[in-house]
C-alpha cells in the first residue's frame, strides 16, 4: 500500500514530465480522511515543486468558521498561496457547480503562472468532479422541495430519501454516501429538474493522486486529540460568535462537525465533556465514511502517515 519517501518524489517528478508529453496541464491531488495530515504534506510538496494549494473542503469555504473546520491559518501557510477558503457567508448557497467553476478558475490561473496546482481535501465528490471532469447541471435551489425532503428525513429517516434518489438517478446515488443528507437532497433536486450529472469523456488535467494512510487506531487518536485542541483553542467562543451573528442549525453550514455538538453544550443539553465525546465520535464516523469513499478512488498512491504527516 505505501511507498518509500524517495520513490514518491520520483513519482511526482515523473508525473510532471509526463504532463508535458501528454500536453495536459498537471494537477496534483492530496486526499485522505480528516486529521490525516494533508495540510502538512501539501505545504512540503508546494515548497519543493513551486505549488499553490486549492482547498476542496466543502466546509472551509465558509467565513467565520475556522476552528471547527480545522482551517489552515495564514501563519501556517509558510508563504504558500491557498485558495477556496473563506469565500462565502455561512448562510450563502454554494453548490458543487459553484465549487467546480471557481476551482477551475484558480487552476487555470496557477497554470498560467507556471506553478503547480495542488488540490487538497477530504470532500470526495468535489475532488472527483474536478479529476473526472464532471458535467454538472446548473439548477436553481428548490426550497419547497428541500423542506419536504428534510421533513421526510425526520419522519422516515435518511435511507428513505436515499432510496428515492436511487430510483431517480442510480448512477449519481452510487457517488453519494446515504448519510450525506445535504448531497442526497441536492441530487434529488437536480434529478427532478430533468438534468443529470455525468462525467465528460475527455480529461482536462493529467492527475496524480496521493493519499495519506494511517492505521485506524492512530487516526482515531489524532482525531480525538484534535477535538480537544479545538475546544481549548476557542471552538466554544467561535460557535457563540456564529450564533450571535444569527446563524443557526437550520443552515447546512452549521451542520459542520463541531458546531452542533458545541451548541448542545451552550444550550445546556450536554456537559462539555459529553459534547466533546460526541464531537470525537461523530468525527471518527465521518473519517470512516471518507476512508470508504477514498478506497474506491482509482489510481491513488497511498503514503504512510507516520512518515509524511508526523
């Protein structure tokens, strides 16, 4: 599964040479579960190969949500430019199509300046949409349908609406985890409009995917420790600040890991210890879903986390 360090850098150099031969612009992808160390590795590679980083995290796009989304801070970037962070308000609609359009603009600009674009993140659908050149329908939000589907989730469970998606568009359903209700709802919305998301035949980029691999127990230790640090560094205050601005749990942004758990503490529904334990558990479950997704991703070179993420 894992490669030696020197072999990996040789693979990157070979990949860059192949891009010239194929006459396709290069795109390096660093993927993996939350807390696996993608950020550290991306900085090292960016500094070595004159790269710039594009986040493919569906939660780090939101302003004011730094600690809960484990967003890289400017002082941690070590001079490496980063994009797709803090680009929308927490109550602003932001679709997969929006992500693809903006990410491709950055990739094009980075190539134009003869730098290496590095796509990094844990949102599998975002990564796949870029790498496999999805043709994504532009469908306006249908709030009436969304509210109906949310009520069905509360009454009948998430599996009920996932089965509905499978009937409407089985191919898209395969690409979305049943527990990702936000994506399932959006996919139903698109399918009911009569449009479908499909992969284009011709790739836009020559892609190399690097994945960070940890033994499950070690990854879970990292997740538990990071959650403790998040609380210590001000997650409670950050969450209170979002609530004070008028953002609440009805927003998809506020369903991001960390905020529902801390809100339960702020409301007095859980002790801080209980809220922290709930956050750790939910994050471990999320990581497990990410791992399941990425193991199905083709052509990933898996790297040992002990060596590359520390």
